[in-house]
C-alpha cells in the first residue's frame, strides 16, 4: 500500500540517502574514494534542493511510503496551465514494483480531470525514460542534457485507469 505525507525537516537524512541511491551507479564508475564521494554528493544534494526551491517555490514535496517504510519522494508543481512532476525518486529495493507507475498514473488522472498537461524532465540515460514512454509521454524538448516530456489528456481520454 502506497502512502504519502509532507516532507518534514526531520526527513533530511533520509532524503540525502535517497539522493545518494540515485547517483550510486554513476559515482562507482568514477573511482573516487568514499570521502570524496560524500563531499561531492553533499554539494550536489544541496544544489538540487536549492534549485528546486528556487524554480518551484510552491511545489508539493511528499515522502512516499510502501507500507510504513519510507520508499522515496515525489515533488509536484501545479499552476493553472500545467502540472509538473519535478522529481520522483525511489530507493533501489522499491523500484520496479509499480510504485512509480501508480503515482504517475494518479498525476495523469489529475491532469485529465483538470484538463492540464503533465510535464517532466529526465536525463537521457535514466531508465525511467521507458516508463514515461510506456505511460504515453512524448518528447517535447531535447536539450541534450535533459529531455522534456509531456503527457496531454485528449478530449476522448478520461484519464488512465489506476
């Protein structure tokens, strides 16, 4: 059972560990020692946090639970004209279990109910690209570093079945 709650200040250590888990494969290839990795990851984590709070000051930031166990986080920014999936991250042992798919389908349903497109941005090397494509997202921008994707409800679409 997937549950969500607002992120609190006491969740900072979990969020950092979650961030580390999203960069593990990348850092392993660099051959850095643990101390160097930790320093780099701290800087990158703070940079991401500051970037998100600047770009999306009113974003909803939720912790995701599978049962009663913290599994990840999701950030969603809503405006009158669109919904943006700012970030969705799951710990490795919670991936490929339908959690991300369920949460994205919920957002697609909200987008369909409110006649707004659902936007996201993804690294071209991120394995989630396949999930987004499977869920009907289309590439709308490819800057090379990030790929902008959009899911738009059509007039005949009543939203995805959840």
